[in-house]
């Protein structure tokens, strides 16, 4: 650059032009041929400067990447930041050389200068985008940023960069001040808001989602309206990508996260307990008072022995004090098979190490219905993993459904077609047997 500054830019052009004239070329042919020679030298010099700059920058950055523990310089190389920075150097040199190359065509200098200026603006934009992408990739390795919508932030930065580039290009091409561009933008704001409505809504929604910590990358969310039930894999300025449990991908506009209902399972995962809320439906006709003989048999269930003994003493004392006539079971107090079964469920779950005792723990009756009396288990498992949770719940109900017969209870089942046919066959058999007697 110092040599170029010390040399008159027109000397090279005049030298080659005069040389062509001395060779006997016409003046017009000499001018155009000289232009092609100058352009050829111009592009060769720019390419050489670009190749050297890129090689030097990659070498320096590669040496830094090997000698430092941080991975940021590796991300710069992966996003081709050295190559994009190397483009700026020859373009900056081109703006200085273009007057010398186009000395014979002064009317073209302004046009070529604007073209180089436009290319320089895009080169800077490309470099800054690669730089910010490297920052994004680096932040993704940090635990505190893994659940943040970094892609949304990057897209906002891209919009801002292109907005600044638009102002610079407008000023360079028209020669007017940036305020003229901003004034024109203000006049067209209604049209722009209509065109970029989704982008604006997505931008506002991204800020609200991030500020209020509503949804993070990695959260399990449910939005049945949009067929989404799975993990959030990406939050962009305009869309949220959810990988469903069937491995399909649901894409939801970002602003729907704040306008529609979203079920986020993050709380369950953070507390370390996953809810069981399931009922066993007891056939009401099988519910009754237990007899002394049945009570003796049920005392053999170790989880109920102390409960039955203590409860029976309490009942006997109450009945004696109240003078209840025990010839009729409804007089006074009695134990029922469904009450003992409910107590058994409660004690069996309490000794189960896979059920959390520090969270809501209920074994309750729900309102009777046409499907029997529901005995609901409302409790939390100690493991939130889906497969493990399903296994814990299945083991629990496997045991309870097998144990229910020892309490002389029946689980309600809607009659199947075979049951109805069997009833019909029994009715026909009874009619057939009764026929001869009636005759």
C-alpha cells in the first residue's frame, strides 16, 4: 500500500497505453486493450491478495486453536470466518486501485466504486454473520445457554445487520442522508407491518418466551391443537420445532406459544416425581361387611395385621359403649372389604421404594358411577423417565388387581358379547328344563 501511495495511479496506465501506441495500434483499440490488460492485472492482484490473506488468517487462527483450550476459534474456522474476513482485504484494496485501472474511462470510476462499495458491505455482513454464528455455537456448549432460544436471537441480529446494510446501500447509491431512508421507511410502515406481520409477532413472542422462561429448548411440551407432543428441539424467530414421540416433527409459529394453551412438562422433570392418577373400579355388588371368619383370614396379610387389630379394638369399644345390637350388622360400626382393600393399597404403596412419600400421596374413593366405585391412586413415582414410570405403575396395578380377590371384591367389567351370549344360552336352557314340568 505504501508503494501505491508513493506512485501516481495513472503512471501504470499511461505506460502500458503508450507502449501499445508505439506498437502501432490505433488509439481506440489501444485504449480498450489497455483496459483489458489493466483489468486482468487488477483481478490477478486481488486474487493473490485474497489467497495470501486467507492463508495467513487460517494459519494464525489454526495455531491459536491448537494452543488454546477454548473452542471458540474452532467455531470461527467451522463457520469460515477467516475466509470471509479475507474477502474484505482485496475489496478494500480494489477501492484504491480502481481509479488507476479506469484512468482512461473516468465516467466508469464512480459506477465501479459504488459496485465495490456494495460488495464490501455484503462482505462485512457475511463476516459478522459468521462471527455471530460462532458465538452461538460457543454458547450452546455452556450449560446456562443450552435451553435458551439462541437461534431466535441470531435471527434478530441478522435482521438488524441487514437493516443497517440497507441504510448504507441506500446512502451510497442515492447520495442522500440516512434520515431520508428512515423517513421513507416510516411512510411505508403500514405496508411493512403487513408484509412482516409474522416476523414481528415472532420477534415479540420470542422475547416474551425467553423473558418469562415459558419454553426452553429440550422441554417436553404438549399442544394437541397442532399435533405436538414431544421435545422442543429448536426455537426460531418464526417457528418452534417439536420432535414428537413418534419421531415426527411438528412446526408451530412462535407466537402461538403465548396465544394458545401449552402444557410444559418441565416442572415434572425438575421436581423428580411423575404423577400416577389411575383408579380401580370396584363392582358395587361385591362390597359388603366382612365376617369374623373373613377377618381372621385377612389378618394373615402382614401389612394389615396391626391395622385390623387396632381397628377391631376401636370398633368393639364403640359398639359396647353405644349398646349396638350386633344381631343386625348395620347397627354400630363394622369393617368393610372395600375399606380394608383401600387401607391395603395405602400401606402397600407406602412401603414401595419407587413411590415418593414427600409429595402428594392419596388413595381415595371417587363418586360411584355406572362403572362401579373408583378407588383412585394419586401419587408420584421416584423416577420421571417414561419407560421406568410405566413399569412402576404397571407393577403396582398388577399386584393390586391380583390381590383384590382376597378381599372378596370384584373389578367392574362391561359385559362382552360372549357374556351376553352365555346369558342367553343359560336362559334358553332354563326354559327348556322348565318346559316339561309346566306341561
